[in-house]
């Protein structure tokens, strides 16, 4: 899913500079699908697998459908929205409203992971400023780290101050908590003219054979760090339910560790008995060059 020139340069670097004996080039979606088969309690094999992998990554979100174990290239969708864009947007909001944190990507990323959530009904959640009770439920104070006594920031608990907490810098947060993850569903909010994840999944489905639609919707696997936002799965299921036929059931699957799920798939591939068949060796490279790998 990268530019061919970048893939070729990577291959050349591995063989020419690092002198590797062989390599296997794949994608996170492939590895996640392989691990999904390995984890399956049913008698599912890679040759019979029908599923949709939603990889909500750091830079992009990829939706990759698999029908009978093979990627449906026409159905692959990419959204230019991921964890990095959410962190950058949160940086801008905090810097504009509270405190300049444009150079504190690591800290803001921690804030995002600690306090952000996906609103099931965004319009209703935005009424937080019309009701004092709702505002108290959402508004928090986040204590920033000073990297001497406090290594990692945390949410201040009202009425239970920690030692020296009054002298620490804090950032008040309210609607930022749910407006930032909302970009995964509405990238147009910050000028990215693309559809959100539910619409991309529905569009991906149209490019797949209709006979596989039922199984594809029953096996939607979500991986990537952003899948850990509270409320992400119910919101995605609700929006997706409104876009697909009523007679088809929608089932979302999020593993316990969505961040490393693809890596676990790579471990399964690397330890499989027939892994040697997949490896592109140095002899292959010297005979066929960088183009031989794509042909294989």
C-alpha cells in the first residue's frame, strides 16, 4: 500500500546495504487476517476466509476486504486520517484555547489516549455547553507532567488532590474529548474531503461479490491504536447499521491488543512450517531484481 518507488528502494536497501539472506514483504492487513484465522475456533482456513480488516493506524486508516483468503484490490479504501492527525488536531485545540503545546506531541498523544472517547450521538454530545450537568460530566482537568516528580500526566480527581498538585500545570478539557476522535467519522471537519470509516466500509462492500456480503459483515476485524477509544465500536456499528441492508447482520470484532495484533500475525507467519516458500531470497533478487517480488 505504498508507492512502488518506495517499496523498490526498501528492497534494494535490505539486500544491498544490509545484505539480508531473504525477506517476506506483506501488509499489516494480511498479517491481521492470518492471525484472525489462527485465533479462530471454527475450522476457518486462509483459503476460506471472508472478512474485512479495518486498520486504524498512525498515519492512515485502511479498509481491506478478503474474499476466500485473497484481497479484493478493487475494494481497498484508504482514509487520510489516523492517530497522528488526531494528536495534531488536539495540539492545535489546546494551544489555541489554553496553553501552547505545539512542540509537545508525546504529551498530547498521552492526553488523547487518557481522556478522549467517541460520542455515540455527536449532535447530542455537543449540547454539553447548554447544560451545566452535562458539562460537569465531561469537563476534566488534566495535570501535565514535569518529568521530575510526575513522569506521566493524569486526570485530576475532584476533592482528592495529590501532593503538590496545586503547583502543577493543568489543562482544562471539555468538548475536545469527543470532537477529536469524531474526525475518524467526519474527516471533513478539518478540511479533508473524504468519507468517514462507516461510509468507506459500505463503499468497500459494494466492490466485493454480493455472495460474500453476509460473511464479510459478520467478520469485521478492527485493529490499530484508535480502536481503543471508548465508544468507538458502538458508534461504528450504529453508523454502519444505517448504511448496509437491513437483512444482513453486522458484527465487529476488536481483539484484546489491537495495537500489536498484526505483529502477532507476523509471528504466526514466521513460525509456520511453509514460511520458506514465501521468502524472497538473495538468489531470487540477484536473478530477477526488485520486480521479481511483485510478480511472485
